[in-house]
C-alpha cells in the first residue's frame, strides 16, 4: 500500500500579516483579461512595462560578463569593482563616513538582510505610514510588531516629527525613511533630515535611508542624502538598478553603511554573516553596477523629462476632478491622491477595475489615517494612455457618486 499524506499543511501563522496590496487585484485583472478586456495597468512601478528601456551599455556589459564566464558564484559581499563603484557613489552623494558597502538581490534583499541583522524578538523599528509594503512584510516574517509613524498629508506628506518622537520606545532600534517616497512622491528637505537624525542620535537608532529613487527628482531641486546630512549617525543607504537604471528584472541592489566606524562595526559583521549565508547576489548583473554609476547618465535626462510631463498631467487631472485632490509628487513616479468618497478605497479600486478596466492600488493597502481614502497611481504610461485612464476614472466617479 502506498503511503499517502492527505492532511493539510498549514502555513506559518505569522504570514497572516504579509500583504502586498500592489498585486492584490492581479487575479481579478487576469480574469478580466481572459474575458477579452484590455486592462490599463497603473499599479506596478515597472518602467519596462512602458516606453522606457534599459540603457544598452548596461545590457552589453552583462552580456559580456556572461560570455566571459562570470556565471559562477560571486563573493558574498559583491564583486570588488561593484563595491568600489558603490562606495564612490556614496562619496558623490555627499556621504563622508562610508564604512561598508554590499550588493544584494534587489533592494528587497537589502531590506530583508538589514532588518534581520538588527532586530531581536520584542524590538521594533519605526516605519512610515503610508508605507511601501515590503517593510511590513519583512517585519511580519521576522515576527516583529509594527510601529508606524505618520506621513502628514497636510504638510506635503512630510514625516510627522512629533509622531516619530512619540512612538520611540526603549525597544525601538531604527527608523525607515523612504526619500523620494513611494507611494507619495514626497522629497525631504535637509532640515527635515537633520531633525530626524537628531532623534536617531538621541535614541541610538539606526536610520534605513531608502533612496532607490534618488535620481528621479522631478523639479529643480537637489536630492539630499540622509547619510550626507548626518555623517555621525549609523545609516544604511539603499540603492539599486531597478528604478534609476531601468533594470528591475536584474534584481540588483546595494547598501552603504555609514556612521562612526566603531559604533557600526558589530552591525556590519552581522550583515556580513547573513550575506555569506545566502551565498551571493546575481553575478553577471553585478558588472552593470560600475557601468551604471560611472558610465553615461544620459538616459536620466529623458526619463525625468517624460515622468515630469506625466506628473504634471496627473496633478492637473487630480485637481480638476471632483472628489479628487493631490499633493504634487516631487520625485519617483507615484501619486497618492485623496478621494472624497462615501465608501472604502478598496471597494473603489475593485469596482473601477471591473467597470472601467483601470487598475490602481487602494490607499488602505499602504496605510492611511482613519477616515481618509486614497489611491496610488503609477504615472509611468505615456500621456495618451494616462489621459484615457483618467477620463475613465472621472466618468466612474461621476456615475457612482453623483
Ligand atoms: C521604496 C522602494 N524600496 C524598495 C523597492 C524594491 O526594489 P528592488 O527592485 O531593488 O527590490 C521598491 C520597489 O518598488 C520601492 O519602491
């Protein structure tokens, strides 16, 4: 008699808190596509889905690396030429106290490793709300309770300093700052960074500075790196090839650790342990890091021009459409407009998808103040597609709520 195993295999209960709203409606969208509808996808921040291309010199570099036999495991920390280029990039960003750099499988893995290397059971880190959901997913995986601070919509989605101050406890180890921000598009001023750094200094916190969009600043201002504004504070700055260099599928990210050398030493050792335990990041793609950071930056001029024009169209639409209002995004390619509607934004996005075939993400999937409703729009599609999507959303609002 063959032995059969018929009992259900339960997944770990801590996974109940792992959510990724950005892909929540994917199943329904697939079903509608199968029925023959064409979905306008304004939900995923992947430039390659639209009229953006990975710079050819990066593709050539990776292809050459593969042909040259760079197909085995790489060093756990990353290949030397990539590490050198990342450190030099840290210096260009104004970081004067770089202590370490390492390469990961996308910033997603930088976050995974940096949080796992820091947190003991019972401790917490402060994450923004609204939040890029990766952070809460990793925290759920580590069985760490959420401790969120508000981003203040009335202040252009800047971090609420009073709230951060209030939420720091003796068990708080770090604070996450996403700048430029996903989902709001906000960019922090130097003065804001200095005030956050002062709180970190006083409470011995690490700052995780997620700066994956640092080259996508849309107005005439300069991005200020958190670690440049606070050289003495322990900061891990996150960067990668997914957004600035239009290669999200390569899964290449990195971390730059800065601060006082003696203070960050044990933490760096912890990070290195975890880096070794997962062998290495993708090998041939790492050759593109130096080519990206030190080669032509020409594509960025075009990218910024396109997304600036699409941002302007988005903001104009938001502010001229009844029941919609929006803080103008200053970086990245997301808008987080507020909806004045008598039902939840989760219902809104589902019905919008079913009736108009436009896919956006509900604000409640990122976290928002009780009683408010939002949607996140990815404004990467060209003006024609965006115009069509916005017209459909306006018609939907008009019909549903008038
Ligand atoms: C703020 C932020 N951090 C990290 C990531 C993950 O990036 P990666 O593709 O490098 O894993 C994203 C992706 O959208 C993001 O928006």
